[in-house]
C-alpha cells in the first residue's frame, strides 16, 4: 500500500502544489480599531477577535480607524462593522469613519468605552463610567472574578437581549450591569477578553449578532507542540491514555522536508499512525519563517508540498493545516500554505517571536471550517469563581479547539491526564460528527469522512507499521604485523622477568645459608 501510494503521488510535479479551496461568498466584516495598545497586550485581543470571527465563517477586514477612507463601508459592500476601542486616550485625525458608521445600515458592534450618542440611541440604552472597581461576571450558573478595573463603561439601562451580568464587588451596595447587549442589528460589549468566561459569553453574543444563532458546539481536544524531536514516548503514552478514556482528539504537528529517510523520522510517522488508529486526527502545522523575499511564496509552496507528500507517503493523512493567526492575514501565506486544505486550526499569534509577513493583507481567509484555539488554562479560575473545566453547562458558540501542550516530563504527563479526567463536558468526536475534510496535493485529493480516509475517492487503511531500525555496523578489528611483534615482545619480557625472579630466589637461599655458616662453631 505504501509503495502504490508513493507511485500515485510521485508523478505529480512540485509546481502543481496548491489548488485554492472554493467556497460560497462569506459575509464581509470591517474590524476597525483605534490602537493596538501594545503596553496592554491589546494586539492579542485583536488577534483573538479575528480568529473568532473567522471561525464563524466571516471574512474579516482589519484596519486602524485613521486608515479608513470615506465610503469604504458601502464601496466594499460590508455586511457588518465592529468598532474596537483599546485606548480611550486616542485622538483621531479624522471623523470620517464615525460619520459613515452612523449612516451604515448593516450589523454594528461596539467594543470598549466611548460609546457614541448615535450608538446609544440605536441600542436603546444608557451608559455611565465606573472607576476603581472589581466585578464578577455571571452567566447562568457560572461566574468569574475579573481583574481590577480603573475605569469601565457600563450599561445602566438596556432593552433587547442581554448576555451575562457584571456584579460589582463592593462592601454594601452591589450594583449589577448587563455585560453584552443586542438590540436588533446593533450590539455592545464594555470590554473583550480572549480567555475564560468573558470569552465564552462574548462569543455567544457575537455569534448571535452576526449569524443569528447561538449553537452549542463541543470543543475539539488538541495536543500542541508536537514535533519530530518531541518526546515521542510521552506522545504515544498520552494518545494511548486518551484512547483508553474514550476521548477523541487532534494533534497539531510540525514536520520536515529533509532527512525523511532516517529512522527518527520513521519513528515519528509510526507514532502519528498510532494517533490516527486511536481516533485522533492530525493537523500539519506551518513551518516557522525567519525572513522573506520575492521567492518566499514559491519556496513556501514547495516546503508545504514536500512535507504533505512525505506524510501521505507514510500514510499519515492530515485533515487540515494549523497556523498562527497572522498567517491568515497574509495573502502569500494563505495561498501557498493554508490553501492546501479546507480546514484550518487558528493558533494565537506567538508572544516569543516576531511576526514575519510576506505580504500582509489584513484580510482573513475563510474556510469550510476554522477552529479557534483556546488554551486549557484559560478556563481555570485562579482567584475566585467557577472552575470552568468541571462544568457541563459551558457553551462553546464557535468551533473551538481546547489546546493542551505536550508535556515534556513524567510529572507533566500525569498532571495532564488528571486534568483531562476531571473534565465533565463532551468532546467533539470527528468520527461520529460526520466531519468531512479535503486536502488537495497537486492532482491528488486526500479526504477524511467520519473516521475514514480516502485517496482520490478510494478508501485507504492506516496500518500500524513497525519501523525498520538500520543495523549498526560493527567495527572490524584488524591484527597488524606490528601488533604481533609487540605481542611477541610481551611474552619474551614476561619469561625473562619470571626467570630473573627464580634466580634471585635461589641466590637468596644460598646467601642465607652461607651467612648462617659463618657464625656456627666448628
């Protein structure tokens, strides 16, 4: 099977590496922010909101408010607009955006302070600013203590639909305010956070506003930080544990395009095959880019093609591509890397490395399905409130992947297993949820459907193959002429020393007798 599969793929030229995924025209949303406010990590809130909207199958165009040109909302036929205020002290050079937004008849969402009078009128609410307070966010039976806030604009009177409640932590009077509010086609959130209960409630509200529904979706457990140099024994143990516990899962795994003939790479393939046979699926994670040039697109396409080809040749069939979100904001990366598959897993932008763009577009790609990656630790409340990982009532309103980093120690592995045992909600099961994916590799189409893999429409089995370990060549020992000469010398020297010792012993006894005879009386 491996040889026949290789023959099917090897004839495809490297120049035919991508075929863009065709999809219906998605709604276009303009995300306009005042500032990235790097000192408060607001750029990661923008990143999170982009990924959330993409997971809802919305095409997101992101700009700074001062970059807006008059008439853009109607010229580019946007169906919705989001105003995101990250730094209230921002002085805008132009009021053009706000004038066009006031006349806009599509869906509108305001996040943060500085809610304008026309927005308040559209929402049918009143707001006020509260200072130096801490709040509990409450939704149904869940609650979470929020960080201390120096200033927050809250809703004092609202009509329409309310999502969550903010309860002030004051000694006596404890006022309550709505968190998210929707009135018709207009919505308001006093803040947006990318973790915890705040994210879950905000995602419910945004899903309702832009898609017209809140659909509960079980999350997909995803193991990250999987590489060819990872501790494969722990990866195999973790996948076996999940299989025994009946937990379906995915892995976000990197690969290589060189040295694929080595035993280490085949061991990696074997472990990934085990994962596929244990009700797991594989997302190929994009490589790291350190620098770009005019040839970046072509080179990246070849790298992705080569990696996918080698994985498939070893009967590891990725169901999609995983990547940091900024790749989905780059026209070259979208075409040459993400365009292979109709399913993507959007990881948060890295905090420990630079974001290197080839051709930044700030227009998100849209796919048949995009998963929002949410770190497991963001669901655990440290100070006060509900441990969200132990609740049945959690509502994930967008396709979500709960990510767990592959542990590197035995203690870490035990900890992950204990935490996963305590989780009480149901996990997304690709095999029973009728998940259908397609990955195009030149003229070959690799598909996944309800737990089965297909190559050009033909069902393909994933075997568990033993890795053939190359035999180590033992060094041959050679006896040279000099070695024999020195061996002969050693024997002669041993005989000579032994004979000398015998003679010395004989002389010792003779001398002792002569010495004693000198003192005897005759």
